[in-house]
C-alpha cells in the first residue's frame, strides 16, 4: 500500500474531528494517509445568511473541486451539508456510523422564558429549518442569524444580548464543547442526514473506493438515503425548512418527515413504519404524500422567496 490517500477537510475543529475519524478507519486497515485542510466558501463569508447565499453545497464545493482537480483523494463532509445531487464523477465512498441526531438549545441564564407566553425571547440560528420549527412553537420570539464554526457561534452567543442559540448535539459533543447550560430539543425534528459523516471519492478511483467501502455503515447509509430521498423529492437543500429522521429497529424502518413554511405558520408532517424489505422509495413516497396534502404550495412559496 505505497499510495498515500490524501484526505481533504475543512479547517474547523469539527471538520478536523470528522476527517480524523476517516483517517483512523483507513490507517486501521493499513493505508497510508495525509490530511489536507482546504478553505470553503461557507467558512470565508460569515456575514451573509446561508439562505441568501443560496448555493447548495456551500460547505462542500471547495473540497469537491479539490477532489476533481486531483489535489485530494477523499473529501470528508457533514452529510447534512451535502447536496442530494452529487457533482458528476464524485460518489459516496462510505457513510460512517451515525452519531447523535438531535438539536439542542444553549441558553444564557435559564430556560424560564420558554414557559412565558408574553416574553419575546431572542434566539439565534442560521438554519431556516430550525427557525421555522422554533417559530411554530414560539411564534412571538425574535430569531437572529448566527454563522461560523461551532466555537465562533458559542463565542457570539456569549457576546450578544440573546437568550439562547440552537446547535446540533453532534457538533458540540464531538469536540467536547457542549456547555452545561444546554437542553436537548426532543420536539425538534432534525435535518436529513444530521449526525452522519460521509467520505466521497472520485468515481474512477477504484483504490480509494475499495478502501472506504470497508467502513461503510449499512444501517446509517439506508436511513440517510431515505431522509435525503425525502429531501430531494421535496426539492430541498440546506436552505429549506425540511426535516426528516429514519432509524431501523426490529427489522422495521421508522420514518418521520416534515415540511414547514419559512415562518413556521403552516406545516405538513408524515410518519410511517415499514418492514426493512420495503425500504425502496420510502422517502419519495413520504414526500409525495406531503406534496399531495398541500405541501406543494409551501414549496412554491419558498421558491418564489428565493
């Protein structure tokens, strides 16, 4: 195994944690590896709200270009950041075993404000999905944009006069920065593929594809495929308020999916349980059900806003 597998990663602490997971899985098989940090557009512009940038794959494009230009051999992404349509000549090499999927609230002083119907709390997040779900539950609250890597966002929360900010559990726990003053948002449905990490390769690179295939986690791959199929059928990207979660238990797939309007005032949801051998097109069927319920109107509204 003389070939050195060059692993491309963003430079944030969380991205490096993810890249090290892939690195360790490859070296455990005897492969020689090297980490190659690369800046992404999403890391450079920390001012413009994500939904205004409007580029699917803003956090993945720079790495994918490096992959296509043969500067790296494997790119490691948070799977929820990856567009449902991969660039030509790039394929999934492996989807790692999934981590925590939930969102959490990091609060400033206490959570009393969650019970106060007349209090106008200030909550920060850059995710339109989190905003929509939060406004559905707390329509009186004010939402603020919060960009940057995990550490930057925690610092901004400390500096601003906000009551709290929403994060992914996986993002904080993986790099051991989850504050004590945080609570899991059990009622908030996650983004499709949240908590999962994917390694992508060039389609014609048999060597790297075989190396990565050895640590592909089949249950995570199936669950995230269903969630992303749901997202794709609804036209979604990371700038649309679409949530989905699938998991496998007792040879049964449990799926929940949701589409919200941007302000959270209207939403459609679906949940279903099907035997494992009926998994094919589950995400698509669930999305088509939501479109038929009236979700197509919300999708049209979101398209017009863009």
